[in-house]
């Protein structure tokens, strides 16, 4: 599979893959923000028992940013603590969309390797949550590096 990584997170994602001894093929997306299909987006929303929500973006359409913005607003009003945005790394538009989602206060929190078209980029939004990074215990150098990357890139501190 070919992965289309957001430029901003290319280095950390590549490091994660190298740490797993996986060497995927990367391509730069040639799409632009205004190249969305004039069809509705396809998303799935699942809640979990821990106060979180998983939003899977199955396909991008012209309404994706408005749809995610409104959904996030509603989920915050409903007092969900954590919202995960799960993006397909084999979709060329993911590399473009990531920047827009970060403008909505979602931030990179990892990848979920998978087979075929199931490799995902995971973004997260914390609804009125404080993060005490010192209480997060990691058992690997790579895990510590990811935690430090997230801490630096989000600017979210306790």
C-alpha cells in the first residue's frame, strides 16, 4: 500500500514504522483542499464505555469539515471527554485534511497499522481535560519519543 502522510507528521510516522521494521511506500498527495468530491462524506461514529467517541472517516466529501466541526461541537456539549478522529492513510486527501482538523484542535496521537486499506492515522481532541504527562508511564524509548512529540506539538500541558 501507498501512504499519504501529512507533511507536518511525516518524520514521526516514518520513525514509528521504522521502529516496527516496516518500510511502507509514501507518496506526496497532489490534491488541494478544494479538490473534494461533490458528494457527502461518509463517517461512522462509535461511543465507548470510557467517555470517548471514535469518528471514522470512510470517505471525504465536500461537507467533511463542516460535518466534523458540527459533530465535535455536539459531542462537547454532550460532555464526551475524548474524541478520536480516525483517518485512512491510503486516502490521498488525508494528507490535506489533517491540517484542517488540527485547526479544529484535534492533534496527532499515533497510527494504527493494518492490512490493505486499514492503516489509520489517529487524531484526538480532549474536551476540557488536563494532561499531566508525568503520570503517563511508557515502557519503550519509541513510546517516550511519541509522548514527547505529542507534548511539544500540541502545547497542551497540565
